C-alpha cells in the first residue's frame, strides 16, 4: 500500500520561483520538477495567486504563419500544374 505524503507549506522562495516561471511561460510539468511538487499542486497554487499557466493562450508563444492546409495555395498538382 502506498504511503501518503505530508503536505508542505509553500515557502516565499518557491512562490517567487513559481511567479517567475509563469511569467517566462514555462510549462507546468517543468515547474513541478523544478520545485519538486506535483503538477496539480503547481496549478492549484497558480490559480490561488491568479497566475496563468496556459502558455498557448498568452500570445507570446509561436505564431502560426502561412496558409492553412487545404486552402488551395502552395504547390499545384494535377491538370492545372501542367497547363501553367
């Protein structure tokens, strides 16, 4: 049978590290390994502090460029390619 871990209080240094990592768009899993806490604990504390850990919706991530698939842009194939 698995033993339950005792809950640890958040130290001010850990809270500072969490805020810094969230600002720098570090994934929650990576923050969890860094602070030696579970990803759930990281997400709960971020929620309590009003921090966002959703890096996809914060605008600083990679921007998608170019045409979407199936729009007809790009390399032509078939009859039209031969006619041009």
